[in-house]
C-alpha cells in the first residue's frame, strides 16, 4: 500500500527504513536518502532504473538530482533554476527536498531561501532540519539557527493544540 511513511522515516534520518518504504515512482525519497548518506553509486543505479514520471513538476528536480549524481553541477543548477522559476509550485515538503538538492550543488544561499519558504509554508518538523547531514554546512549560520528556533516553536504549538484537543483519543490511541 502506498503511504507517506517513507517521508516520515526520511525526516527522522531513518534513511534505510525510508528506502524500504518508498513506493513512489519516481523514488525521490530513496534518491535523497541515498544522497544524504553519501551513497552516490546506489543513487546512480536508482536513477538508471527510473522511468520518466508523468508528474511534470518533478522533472526539473529529477534532472537536477541526476546531474548531481553524474557530477554535472552546471546542468543541475540550470535544472533547479527552471524548477524555482515556476511560481505555481508551493509545496513546503517539496521545497525541503529541493533545498537538499541545492546543498548538493553547493548553493547554500538558495538552499537556505528554500528552507525559509518551506517553513513559511508550514513545514514545522524540527527533526528534518536537525538530523539531515546535508544541512550540516548551514548549522553555524544565524539565519539557519533562527529558522530552527521558529520551527521548534511552531512544532511545540501544534503539539500543545493536538493534546488539548484530545488528539490521541481522537486517533484511538492509548
């Protein structure tokens, strides 16, 4: 059964579990999990097996990831510029994955900008920002630290609201 659990494992840095659970086509979670753990040869093999997705909004990022894996950083940067130029795309989780691709391309300012857009769009999962090794180069930057503070506060606010509303009971949890 197709679920979003692979993304949950990914943001919790359980990369092998994310790969096991990734049922998407194309398998972006798998690609990013492999790249997050430095397994470029495996990521290259996944890219070789992938078929073109009918999801046109994913094509620029897929092209960028393929270019990163192949060491064609200029092509990857051009593909990401194509993705970023589309103002109709507003998915916070997508911005997070795109930011990881930009980190692989070495474009830290653009990656930080996309992370800010992801947070502004409602991505408030501290672990995603705390645990992914691709974000390590940003950890000393004030803008990243400030953003992480906002993410933690929004997460805590959501958790408080969930508990106050009896969220566990509503979900049938003990």
